[in-house]
């Protein structure tokens, strides 16, 4: 199945070169200071046929010059090269000297920089970069071209190898963002389906994670909806992922101010890996390919989890702009199952195993805490007519779902309280067995174990099953897009129905019972189809 190619947006970091000492910095200073440029230069060049407008200027650093520099200034200069290409393609570079025993220009105190620990007590050049709509490798290619163009414009020679070697391994990145642009109606589907909200809801019940959801729909839906994930959250969602990141849906506050034919009428969907979201840790420049892979997997999987087509051809999902071409990528990224049904299934499994054989006191404690939202051991003992020690023993039995803090009782996860409170207040509460009540509310039949093959099939496909009054399957609903065509990019409904019957059989059940159940699924044209499981599987 083809997948759309993402495009880079903002990238920031720092390259380090000790290869030529301060040579590149000193050479640029000698050309730019004094006549004819007096520290400022504008010029237009071409790099691989693309025009670039360059602006070169200096700013004052915080470093004092050495006596051997032989210059009559208090502070060394840093050189800024700012380039602007086609559209919004930009590349800015700050060139700063490094040498042993650097001192603050005003206090004379040693300046503590990572250079000596990372590179050594050697001279060199530090280059901070910021690029827009340019990939990391392209930024590294442009920098030496910009640098050499200044000397060519000045009619001066310069060492041809400057900045044309791989930066020192201590070079770092601290921001990297990529995006796709999708049509407004598909972005609204993404928002209404709630992939951001679903992720936050389930992460909120897990220890060791930090996530924040910021919604700004004041002017228009999807103006700026952002989900921040720390490394712990990311590890829960995507196998092997480690970098903290932001997932964002961004649209102009007033997109109707532009023509419907203009790309910015439609929103961007972006993923940013950033130092501030990565436990304040930058990452090695050499790891940029790994970071690219994780960004792209996050972006495309989020779309995939909401059944938004990933192929760029013929589906009307993706909108090209000056930098996003909306073309198919050469190599597909790994697609994973939506983790939210899996996380929900794990939560339901914990409830089931904890509550299946609970005693009367534990049941009363659970019911009361679920209804009240919490409780105090002494108050609960008075209310239930029990000794406090009995309440403590019951809480120990319920340790997986309840927690105790200085006599105060609460649920370990909001979902536990929501499920159990809904149970207590529902009509199903009249069912005799407490375990059966839990199973009934959760849509699980007695004869299907939570760890069964069929239950796993339900979780993997985001499906729900409803049972009749006799405990037999009545209806199966799949909230994903399925196709009746085997050649479609969507999964085939016949294959899915056949898998359901096979998993049902492997769970120790009679396939004939499930064959009679009604099956509903979403179609590629936005509608819903209904049929019997057996009839659909036999197509």
C-alpha cells in the first residue's frame, strides 16, 4: 500500500568542527571586517540551480579575545549567514570560535562551554543552524556553499575543504519537525474521531508518563491542537520509540481569508521532536535518521489509526504546497495497531481478574468508592458497619484497582471508577453475579476468556460485540473502513469476517453461533454496510 512522503519543516541544532582550528572563522573575519563590506554583505547565488539570497552580518559574542588575536575590541564577533530560497525555504547559520581557556568578555571568568568536554582543549568552530523546509542533509550541503560564495564574491581564495567533512560526533540537534498537509474535511475527521483525546485518555491512567493536550478551537476547529508526549508516553504508544515529541494539527485562524484553492486553506498535521519534550536532552546529529524514522512513523500511524488513507494518489486527502509535494514515499514506514483498544483491553482485563472472585466486603467497598469517587477508611467502616481492619483487608485484596494514602481511598485509574460507577447506576445491576455484571457491562460473554484469541481479535480491530439476553453474540461493530474489493488499499471485509470466525472457534466456541450475528463496518465512501458474519465471510 503506497504511503505519502512527509516533508521537513523546522530543524535546529549545532555542528562542531575542530578539523581546521579557528581557520574558517578567522578567514571570514578577515574578509568581512573593514572595507568594502564593513561587516555587512548581501548577495544572490545559485546552488544546484536554485537561487538563494544571502545576508551576512555579525553580532557580539560573550567571549573576550585572546591577546594573540591582536584586535582592539572587548568582545569577539560571531558571524551570521542567513539564506532565503524558494518559497519559505530558509537556512541560517551562526559561526562562533572555540579555543581553550575561553573567558567572559566582562568578568574575565572562564566560560563553561560543552566544547572542551565534548571535543577537547583544541581550537575549532561551532556552527548553530536553523533551517526551514529543508532536510537535515540539505542544510549541511548548503552551509559550505554559502560560506564559499562569500569569498568568491570578495575575490578571495579560501580552503576548499572547509565544512565539507562530517561534523564532529559531539554535534547535536534539539528540534526536528516534519508535516503533511491534508484537506480540511479529513482534518475535521481526525479531530472529531479524537485520536489526540483517545491517547491522552488512556495515558492518563498509566504511571511513569507525562502528556498534555492543548486545544485552541476558539477561531476555528483545528486552529492549533497539540498533544505533548514525553519519552515515557511515547514508549507506551509506539514500539521502540524513545524521543519526546509534539503531535499537532495546525490551521490558519482564518483560513477563509485565503482562496479555497490555496494550500493554506487546508491544515498541516505535524510532528516535532524537541529537546524540551525529551527530558531536556538533545540528541546526536548522527542519530538524525533514527529521529526522522520515529517522526514519520508517529505522523503516518496517527492518520492510519483514524482510517485516513495514507496513499497520495486519487483519494483527495493530501494537498501539495510549495514544499510538501504530496507524492508517494519510496519506502513505507512501519504501521502499528491502534494502541488505544489494546490499552483499553488491558484495563478491562485487570478489572475482570480483580473482581471475578471478590468477597462481600470488597464488593461493598468498591461500590461505595465508585459511587462517591473516593472515601476514608474510618468513614467507610462506619457506613458499612465494619471494623476498620476489615476495610483495610478488603483494600489489600483490591490493591490492583484501589490505592490507599493516609487513610484516603481512591481508584488507581479514572477508567476503573467510570466503568464501575456506570455499572452501579445501570439497570444491569440487577444481574445476580457481580462478576457477570462486570462482564455484561463490558460486553464480554462468560464463555469468552479475556485472553482468548477472539478477544484479541476484537482489540486488534477496534471492534465491539453485543450479546443478547441469552449471552449469545447479537451484533459485531467494526469502526474502521473496510472494502469489499480485495484490490483496495483498505482491508478486505470478507477476510476480516473470516478471521473473526476462526478466532471465535479457537476460543472454544461454536462458529455457527457467531455466523448468525449481524456485522457492521464503515465503507470507503463514508457510509456503513451491514451483513451477517457468516454471509460476509463466505463472499
